[in-house]
């Protein structure tokens, strides 16, 4: 039976890879996760923002455990179906978030972490002009909890790291930077 994620190749076992997209609210994680998929061979995407839509919205420890578990279950299902490269994000902002998630997907072979960095003025502009509108109260609440974390770059434990300052970049330019940054996945050609 042919699996939907790849053409069967008996000479090579599946390599399970995660491409994690992190960054503060308004950095463009959802946009980049979606834009990166068409360039990702044997790829699937799981945007945790889609999975985390609950009412009431409680950002407590129990919610984050549930969200990580749901993302991990979908990632594992895609791997089981033969998709080698799963892009996910919108649920981790710190190295500790990554380590807690990593425990849920022990079978992963390679992890690639993209941290989207955006200057505060541009991040605010994006938050105010994007389709998913927020209130000032919401932005203030998120900003108290969602601070920039330098440990993702400094303490690379089990992942390849790529910082992309996308402040002045289009989504296409950001995708190009990611594709060039991870030739193990995308080869040496820029997206076309």
C-alpha cells in the first residue's frame, strides 16, 4: 500500500523531521508555517494556533500540556503516514517549551528550529493590521507572558537553530531564508 507522504523507497527508511517555527505574537508564525509547506518535500503542517482555539481561553499549565499533546499526536500521525517533514509552531516560545514538547515525540530524528525575530514597532503594526484582530487588553496580556527568549539561540539542545529577522521581509523572502538555512531538508536551490 502506498503511503500518502512519499513514494515507497525500500532502500531508505523514513527520516522523521520537525521544523519548529517560534517567535512572539505578531512575528508571522502562522503565515510562515503556511507559506513554507509548498516548498517542503514530503511535508505536512500543524499550526498549534488552529488547535488551541478553546472557549474559555485559559493559558494555564493544563491548557499548554493539552496543546502540546495534541500537536504531538498529529505530528506522530503524519510521520506514521510517511510524511517525513512536519512543520509546526505557534505553541513554543522558550527552550523549556521545546524540551517539554520534545519528550512527547521521542522518535524524531532531526529537529530544525526557526526563530522569527521582528522589531517591536513592526510586530505591533502586524498585530494591528492582520486578519486575526486583537484588543489592546489582549496584546498587553500576551506581552506580559510572551517575552523574547534568548535561550532558544544560546542553548541549542537537540536542534539546528536559525534566527530570521523578518522585520523588513515579505513572507516569500522569509521562506527563502529558511530554505537556504536548512539545505538538509530543502537542498541547495532557493524556492521558485
